[in-house]
């Protein structure tokens, strides 16, 4: 299953600039979630694509949930726009942020 979400261009550019800088986002605490994009799939599955702050700079945390329980986590990412491919219970769940 594939779901797409068009996100605000100015915000995505600003977030990507912070990610590329490898510097923490000012006024955001360490390990703080700065932005979350959530997509809902049928069968009680949802995906969160989160921009998280850290002392080494922001990164992307992509997580798949079933009934609110974490079932799949992708490796940390550093590009906000693009595809996030999850596999769970023999099914592919693809999130596209554009």
C-alpha cells in the first residue's frame, strides 16, 4: 500500500537545511520531536515520519504502528522528502512525502 502526503515546501526546505547543517535546531531541546507527519493506512496501521532534534543535528525517525504499538522502525534518515518503505506482516507500507 502506498500513501502520499504533500507537505509545505517552505517548511520542508527549512527543516532540510537544518538536517544538512548537522547543527541542533535552536530553541528545540535534545531528542525533541520538532515535526511529525502521520499517514493512516487501512487495517489500523499508521506511519509517523518525525523530524527529531539532537546535539548532533536533526534526523528523521520513521515508525510504523499497529493499534498504537510500534511494529517497524527504519534506520535514521537525513532526507525529509521521498519514500519511506516499511515491511510488516508480509505487506509493504510505503509513505511518500513530497
